[in-house]
C-alpha cells in the first residue's frame, strides 16, 4: 500500500490507522516497527529524493525506545543509526 501511494502523485496524504489492532502481543508496536523499517529502507535507497515524505506518529511515546518480548526473548524495536 505504501509503495502504491508513493507511485501515485494524485493523493498527497496517506493515513495509516492502527485503531483496530489489538494491544495484546505488541501487535501495534510490531506493525509500526515494520512500517518504519520499510520507510527507512526506501529513504536509504534514495526513493524520497524527488518527493520528500513527512511522517507524523501520534502517541509516539508508545513506540519509541521500546523493547518487546519477555525475559528470555527480549529485543529492541529498530532504531535509526
């Protein structure tokens, strides 16, 4: 969906809502992390050179600097380095 939106100049805004995703099993964090990794990969490939993208993340404190898993399988969400 993100790649289709980027290819179509007629829609300047893409809104992704996580409203209906459950809070259990860290689903929202996993999906947000996946979207962020995808956008970061596109940015590193120069995809936004001609058409910059602005990302607004409401309730960002719920997603930033988070760790997922339990005491045996704990891992950080991706961080930009």
